[in-house]
C-alpha cells in the first residue's frame, strides 16, 4: 500500500519556525515507512498540511515495523513507523512515541465467546485447544490466524504469552491488521490478534467482528489508557541522525497536541507531554 500526501502547515498552531523550514524545502519528499497500525494516523495528520505547502510531500508506505526500521537504517526512508519498543540491538535509532495502543483478540460477531485468558490463548495458538467447545463455544474447529514474522503485533503477542514464533500453530498468516479483520469477518470460526484501535474502528463501522476481554479486562481504549489492559504497546516514529528541516518539522507536529484528535479518532490513546 502506498499513500502519497502533500505536506502543508497550520501557521497558528505551529508557528513561524515550521513556516520557515518548509519554505526552504519546497519540492522535498519525506518518506515514512513501516507499521500499518501507525500509518493511518500519520497519513491523516500529514493531510492537514496539504493546502499551505503543496511543494513538500509526505509518502506513507506500510510493510510492518521491521520494514520501517530497516528503511531508516538504510536511508530508504527518513522516518520509520513502529508499533512496539525498539530492541536492544536496534542501535543508532531514536524513537519518538506518539500514541499508545493495545493488542486485542478478535472473533466473528456471531461467536458466543466473549472472553479468553492468557492460558486459553496459549493453548489455542499452540494447538492444544483446537475446538471452540473447549473454551465455552460451539462444537467447531478453531481457525487460528497469526501475524507474519517482522510484524510488531506478533512480537507483542509473543511477549504476552511467553511463546516463541515457532510455537505458534497457525492456519493462516497475515500481515496488516486489516487482513486479520477481513479474514475473521469472513470466517465465523476464526480467531486473530490485531490492533485494538483498528478492530474497534471496524466493529463500530459495522464489520462483523468483536474484541474479546482478555484476563477479564475489556479490550477498549479506556482500559489501555488506564494501564489496566494486559497487552499494550507504544506507537512510535523512529529517526536516525539529524533530520532535514521539513522532516524535523513534520516530526515535531506528530509529537504535538495538534494531532491528539486524529489519534483519538482512530481509538488510540494520545501521549500527554
């Protein structure tokens, strides 16, 4: 997926410094790649700049957190989008947190299950539990959906369950959140783990999926904001070295309160500074 947006300015909100930086960089393209969870927020925020600065473009491309990191390290992208913490071996990068999200488990809206705990998820994803009846559902085989390697959601889920990727016995491997949501919506016997914000947005729009409570805690933005939900993660932009003026100004905007409404509209939790 590739989204190309034009960078413009909100002068009253951002001040003369941003105006000067952008006027000096007309015709500059800032490439941002990585997490499909973070991309909708970045894309919508970038669109706010369109009218005032059509000469500065922001290209937003998805492909997973690992891609965002690799592209910044190689110089292919100026900013990377990641939906997890940096690891100890991902050196030379600076992470800039813009929001908080949770990883939630989804099933079809018609599935009678409403809650699963950590051990039940471990048993389902390792193949020990293969029938919905074992966890209070109907007598039917569970279709297990998991994330592909390199996806931050997989790493967060593995951290919560204590599993290794080799332990996962999946029927279907997906990349982006929307793939998981679409697959579950089309299969009443499927289970997947995706961004809470993405799933809640789709469910609110009528997509036939629902988020399950996890360890007795509802998978909501409010639970994520309070710290009560057991599977949370930071949504971040990463950079390397000194940024060009236009990219630096865009990063400042992404870190500001001026996009909090964008973040909350996607049912993520803004970072208050």
